[in-house]
């Protein structure tokens, strides 16, 4: 029943200027333009009019590049989110306008030195732009632009919930706008600013990371420990495939500078980037050099209020007690403790049943290796293994399919005698009921505090990093040349040198160009199974949005071979890296073979076991 306005009516859309712009999101922030030439007051969403022959979306991208000085390769416009329209009335000599705003995503993470305080003013008034949290943007934009920001953020959240896109770089932009009217959202943003401004600089009312008060319900955290190759990553994959609707965040710690565990878990068929989050803690042991990272990451995840549970997968040579102690620490400035936001649920130790007694009876000690931290330091790898078992609430005796009934019974008896209070369960390929690991509430802080070594390392700096304490080193083997299937098969049959404790990663086999291989060895087991398809072998229509930009930024993409490469982490004791690299290099195609190309590679002798295809690779990719 509405009547159309006459074509030349002052409010007719035909008389309004049409502009196109973008809201560029990076983690929990968006970028806004600041006028340095007094073209407008304050900050605004970058937008501009179209030029002759220019598409609207191209104009929107040009506005971002010109007004906030972001290069084209540093963001991409999402075609999965609907554009938002808002209106500007005629004012100050400027025409009335209709502005169409697209949503775009930054392709690069924030710089290392970017301020992480979401409430402090961090703007450089001489910059063309700045990154703002949702509340900061709401406080600075006029009402029409605020309405546009709210609409864009809500569309973003709906897309996340539907599994169409996923959040990156920490935090989700506009969490505060999921509920409430526009007036309520604006009032809430202003009230938060007044509350923070009124708090003393050292007030415990302002938490460590971003000013979010402790939640009514603490975020439960499960910590996974276990010696190298016991099956922790397999357990994580099992949990993510059977999490029963829980939103799970995963913190992965591998001692190498590249986190192979995170790569393997991220490619698991059941991993949804919407309902799980992977945070990588790399290049250090989680119980000393990365303890501060652990504290800040768990704190940040708890403050987001998005997840039901956190899993911490620690490196195979980490001692679990210092990880648990992190939950008692307080920030020196604010006095806020991680324990105010999160609580330990269960300390899980995964034990490799096939090598349990070998590890437990290891005779080498630090004094014999001339690596002792002090005279008479006779701690051994066996002691580390014992420490992991004795501090657990749940012990998983894994790889029971490799044990006789008698051997399994003997392992269970020894484990129960080492830790009488822990529950002991058996498993094959780390398959246990998820309820044993998530939400079991087995951890007791009172019992932990009764341990004679509790807080000794943390308070008196007596902890020696495992990489030194146990003589363990690692390196990541990377090559852009495929393995010869026959040579790799011989290596798989012969095994690696005794100095190699563990190796795992992704392999490129010349005769199998479409699918990656997942390599996994311990001192007692060797396996090469089929992994996910190489993205270079997948139709681009099935790629997650922004994948190519991400791979190029991480230097994981080659113009000729795509993402195909060798990337294997090798962990050993008294290991000669050059010797291991030469051994693996000897299994690659020769330069002459490499030059022949895929047609010839398909005819190479290949006696490797057949690989199953990862049918679920695309089931949860967004």
C-alpha cells in the first residue's frame, strides 16, 4: 500500500549520491578511516563513488586502499556475507547519499607489537586509519554508520553459526552486538568506556587482557600429556570428531618451531573452524618458556565466552605439574589470576603400551650424557615418563591392540601402582569415551598442592627446560621435491636411526600426486597413512575463503606444485641433524627424475600400502 515518491522528490533515492565501501575485519577489530584533510569529522567507514566503467565492489576496494592505505593483497571481500546499506542526509554542502557497505577480511595477522588492550586508546592521530574494537567503533561513528556496523557484525555472526565463514586472528568482531537494540548497544559501549576510565591503573577490576570481568562459570581446561608418539594428537582428533556439540578450543604445543601437531589436527575431517579454535604455542616447552603464553591464551579464550572447553596438548617431553601450576598465577599489575576465569578439569596422560616398559626402564641419565644441570644429576627419560604418569587424574593405556593379554595386564598393574588415585582406561588408536576427558572434573587442586614438588619450580626457578634436561633436540625437514615411493618404502621397512625418538608430519610421494601422506614413527612403531588431499588437487570452488592468500602469506604455496611439500618434524636424543637430513634426502627423487615430471612419476615402482581417502576433508571446511 506504500506510494512511490515522485522521481525528483528531495528524499528520492534517485537524487542521492551512491557510494560503496568496506568494513575490513581482523580478529576482534575493524579498520576505520580518519580524515586528515577535514573532509569529514572523526572517523568513518571508508567509501567512495564509482568511476566510469568501474564495478561497485571495485569502488569499495579502492576506497579501502585509498582511505586507509591497505594494499589489495592485504584484504579480500567476502561474497558469502550480504552488503549493508545506510543513508546520509544532505549536510555541510555534501549531497545526501546511499552507501552500500561490503564486509571484507584482512589476510594478515596483527603485527607482533600491536597493542592487545581492547579498551585503551591506541590511535596515532597522524595516521590515515586505525583498528578499532566494536565498542570503540560504536563510540566514534554516527548513528547511521553504527547501525551499518551492527548489521555487518550480526551477519558475520550468523555466517559463523551457519558454518559459512570462521573467525581468525583471535577474537570475534562485534560479540557485544548479538543481542539488544541499537540504542542499548550504543549505551553499553559508552558505559564500558566510563567504567574502565574510572578504574585505578592497578585495579584488579581491569583484567589482564581486555577488561572483561570473570565469568559466572569458569572455562574448563583439560591438559593432555604423554611421551612422544603415545597418541595425544590421535586423541585430540578423536575428541573433535565426537565432541557431542561442544565448542572446543585447542592449544597445541610442539617443541619445534613449526607446529606439526596443529597442522595435522587442523586437517582432521571433523575439525570445524567454527566450533573449534586451534592456537599454536611453538618453539619451547610449555612448562617453562611458554608458560606465560599459556596463561594469556587461556585467559583470552575464557574472556571471549565462546567456548565450552579448552584442550591443552603439551609437547611429549613436558612435565604436567608446571602446567597445572599456571592456574594459580596472578598478574603482577592487576592481581587477576587465571584461576578466576578458567579451571582445570582433568590432567590426562597417554601411555604408549607398546613401549611403556622400554621407556620406564631407560638407563641413560644426564650425568652419563655429560649434560647434567648439576654434579650428580642422574635424572633420566624414565623419570620424565614417571612424572607424567604420577601427576595424572586419568591414565590412558594406548595401543592395546599391540599388546598380549598378559602384557596389557602387567602394564595396568604397574600404572595403578605408580598412581593409585588416577583412573586407568585402555584404548586402541586413542579411542575412549569423550566424557572421560571433557567434563569429568577429576582434577583436585587440594590434592595437587599436597604434592611435595608443587610450585617449587615456578617460585624458585629450578626448572631446567626438557630440551636441555634430557638431551633432546628437534628440527623440521622441509623439501619441495617428492619422495621416490620405493626408496621411501625401504626407509619405512628399515626404520630410522636409534637416536630418533619421534618423527611425524606430511609427506609428498611422487606417484601419489593428489593426496598427502601422514608419516609417524616412534622407536617401536612406523606408519605412513593417507592424509587429506593436497589443496592443489582440489577444485578451487571447494577451497575455504582466503585459503590461497593464507598459504602464500605463510610461504606454503608454490606456483608450480601448489601446497605439495615435505614437512616433517624429527625429535631425537643425541641426534645428528645432518645425518638425518641426508638419510631423508636420499629417498627423494634425483634431480634427473624430478625433471621428468608427473607423467613419468606415475609409473614409478610403488609398493607402499594403499591409502584410504579422507572422505570428511570438506565436511566442515569453511
